[in-house]
C-alpha cells in the first residue's frame, strides 16, 4: 500500500489533463456511434474487466460526452488494452487520440478522444479515485461480453 501512495500523485495529472481542453460541440456521440462501439470492442478483445460507460452529456461541467472505464488485472494487460484501443480506433474510425496520459506510471492510462475519454485502470487506483462515484449523477451502463 505504501508503494501505491507514493505513485498516486502523478496519477492526478490524468485528471488535470482533461481540464485544459474543451469538448467538441460539433459532433454529438451516442452509445451507437462507431467510435463508441469500437472502443468497447477493443477493451473486450483484450479481456478488460468491469467495463462501464458514464453518459456525461447532460452534465454542463463535463469535459466529454462519455467516459469509458475499465480495469486491467496487471500492467501488461493495462498496456495491451490501451494499445488495442488506439490501434482499433485508428484502423476502424481513422481517428487518433487527442492525448493520452499515464503510460509511464502504468497504473491508470487515460486515452482522450475529446468527446469520449477512456480510463484503463488497475484495481487499486480505480478503488481510490472512484470515478463512477465522482460522476454519480451520470447514467452508468455496464458492458458485459
């Protein structure tokens, strides 16, 4: 636990990165959007666990339309999920991430596609930061295989 506490400070950069940019009002996403479906599929392909999406569209201060949050059981799977997400979205949607954070710390990788942000987390940071609770007024959908 002490090792985790030491590493948690750089993880705050993931949240701070979102505050420095505005979401696009040009494209409104839905759960049926190609990019949304591609993101969920890419996570499922690498056996991401506890996959949920938060619909932030009705929250004025939200930095995106959706958050997709999933869990990886180890750092190897964490990287594999993040790589799969970026690769599949590039191949199927011809879009690159606006920004990604956390690849160095390997605890929580954030992949920002402006209107949808993917959070790939190890169990400890997910329990600690509780994004689902932080955005509890957003409708939550579980994505099962």
